[in-house]
C-alpha cells in the first residue's frame, strides 16, 4: 500500500513513541496481539483476528514485524507501511491444530533472533491472546522474562492526532445520520430486525462524500422491558405502542468510532420516564460543562453526580470511557474511565464516550455523546436533540439541533 509522506511520518512517530515506552517499562520485545494496536502501529487491517497473529516490536529494530497466517500475509503487504521482509507467516497446518500452535512458531522466531532470554512484554488482557498462547510461549522460552504490557500501546492511543480526530468527526456524522434513520424506522408494527437493517445500511454506506466501516459493536436495540438490560440487541418482534426503545450504536470511519445513544418513546411516555430523561440530560450537560484540559476523569463524573444526586439518582456503572480506534468486540480503549478514583488528567484530543445511562428493573434510558477535549473545553462529534424522542404523529420529522 502506498502511504503519503504525512501518513508514513505518523506511523514512524507512533513506532518511536512505543519503543520509548518500552524502554521506560523495561521491555526489550513487545508482542502485540490487540488488533487495534496492530492497526495503530502498522496499518494492518483485515478480519483475520480469529487466528493467532501479532506485531513484534524489538527495541533495536527500525521497523516492527508482522507475523500471522500465511494466507493473510498478502493482506499485511497491502495494508502496512513496513518492508516486505518484515512480513512473516506460519503455515496453515498451525491453524486450529491439535498438535501445533502458532505461538511455538513465534517462539522459534525469537530464538532464531537471539531474543529468547529477553524481557518480553505481552498483552495479557487482550481479547485475542489466549491462556494457551501464553503457556506455549512460556514452555518454549523458559529463559525469557515475561511482563504484562497490556496498556502500553493503548495509553499512547488516548491522545489523537489531527488526522485521527478528523476520522472520528466523520464517524460522528455517520452515526448522526444513522440515528435519523433509526428514528424513522422505529414505529409500532415495524419489526426490530428491519429497523436494525436500515440502521446498518446507513452505518456502512456513510455519506455521499465518504463511506462507513463496520463498527466494533453491533447496534444495541433493547426494547420495552428489555431497556433494563443495556447490551441486548434486536429480535424479529414488532415494536409496540407505549414501548421505550434504546438505540446505542457507533459510526465508524477507517476503524475510528463515535458511539452515540438516544431513547425513543413510542407514544406518550410515563411521567417517570419523562422526568428521568430531563435529569439525565441535566447531568450530561453538567459533566460536559466542566470538560477541559487539566480536569480529571473523576471530576467529570463528580459533576454528573452533583447534578443528579439531589433527585435521588444513583448510578452504579461508570459514566464513560475513552474511545476511538477499535475492532470487535468493543469500541472502548480500555484505559481511562469517567468514574470515582480515576485521576487521569484530560488533555487536548483525548476522546470519550459519555454515557450517563440509567437502568431499573423494567426500564432504562440512555442519552450519550462522544466528545473530544479541546484546548479550552470540549467538542461533541454528533449533533442531535438530547431530549427524549417522543414519536406520536409519525408524519412529523425528527428534530435535529
């Protein structure tokens, strides 16, 4: 793949920053199995993370090494900035084999390179680094010193470049358009699956100027009593008059996400829900109002809590989390969270999904925003009414602000 000079320089800077963090952490060799971190450092982008693959960063080498399945090596050559000699692969008889394992191939490579006794960082909390993978490495490399380096690259990803912010703004526009579609597609009698299909169409087709990518999480569409369970998706059942419907989804552009949630009431909502929606929005606005460089994640959550506690509201879950570049099954960065005790200091171009959602025994409400920290405050990435969306007369177009 041909990269522009600016793109090449950005990947080089990420690589150098990673090696600096490795030196500070006492890591000689870093094995990266998180697909998001692989993409961040190399540009590798393919749906191949269901088999073992990794990027190897060695402290005295001038390029990382991609190592994966033989049939995926072509994809690595097409999407990464490294020289072809740094694209390595293992044969297909290592894939899901009862007698061989790809991590023994990786270990043999490290032995061949004279690295078997080094301090090796591994992402122990990565979704696609299994317990068996770790055991195979330890068995084959008994003299190595393994260290947990799970957040070494994740933390570098927290502060976005201007290019990354532009990607996220495009994702924000995509999800804004998809929410408009969701509002039109959700009405009594329509099947939940059909509404999800229309939403997906918008998320993938994007805009006339730029297309979308597949999001790391499917659209969440809990309906009726299921709004009490935030991670339920759609069914093939029709929506019913009087139900609440939560729509939580993310636009995605070049793997960068802008999550977004709104709640729709099919008909007049109960007084309780109408009042709760106003409280949620009041708390959301209070949290956003204090966002600026120098403020901590804990202080953002505290602003929400102070605004809502006088109504007797208590929220068990965190208020939000850092977000951006990601692959399935999650669009979070697994670093900073907006909750008590998190002393992460906000810096310009950090990005968060602020989701002050509330869930009760038989109902719930979600109204969220993805924002970036600016030099003086914040900027939301999508623009849509924050009010509870009440669908009465279905001929009335949704209000966008």
